[in-house]
């Protein structure tokens, strides 16, 4: 993958991946930073990325691992990240529906949240979700079912018009 191809890949994937990681971890600034770091690592491993079946999945998994690593470091040290010394970042406004969904997703167990985000937001089929999280397809389907049921109780139709994909009152299920 040459520089031009990588730039095209970055331009086509960055916003989508940031939204997916944001939905998984619930912090937009952190998601942006993790996705940026994942792309830095992707550039360093671009030969490996060339051979990958799904380069975007490679970057998403890397960004999620970076986020988990950061969370663990912060949790263990019991102090905030060193963002206090860096200039504030600006982010585009996020609509009310997206914020409500991310807030509800935060209340789900991590495995269910990740399955929901990968399947419904990243639009991956169950098999691809199973491969990415390292779980059997049946386990992913169970996580999706439980996660959708939990979200149905956390979100009302007036917060998310049309309901959540996979919810009996709106959308369709990919499971």
C-alpha cells in the first residue's frame, strides 16, 4: 500500500471508525485519539495491512485495543490522562439521538456493547463479528439478542424514532 492508497483508505474510513469506536467506549475524544493512533500503527504495518482481508477491521480492532489499554492504565493509576496540558480539540456536534444511543450502550456489558456496535453500526455480519471478537457465532447471536433487549428497555421510541435495528418495533435484524 503506497502513500496515496493509504491516504484514500484513511479518508474513506476515519470518520466511520471513529463513530464505531465512540459507540464502543462512550468517549468521543478518546475514540478520535485511539483511531488516530491505530492509523499510525497501520502505516507502520502497511505491508501486513496489504495482505489483510479487511484492513478496516484491523484498524478498528487496533483502536479498540488501544482504548482498552488506555482505560486500564488510567484505572490502575487512578488519575486522569495527561490531556490537561494539550490544547483542547474541537469535534463536530453529535445529534441527540446518537448521544442517547451511546449513553444506553454504556450501560450494557462490554461484550454485548461491542457485538451491537460491530453488527449494527459497523454493519458486519454475525460471522465477521465472531471472527473479530474471537467468539463462536452462537455466542455473538446471544450477545446481540441480550443487548437489543437491554437497549429496548433503555431507549424509548420517542428518543430513537423507528426503534433500534433488530428491535421488534423497528428496523430489521441481521442476526
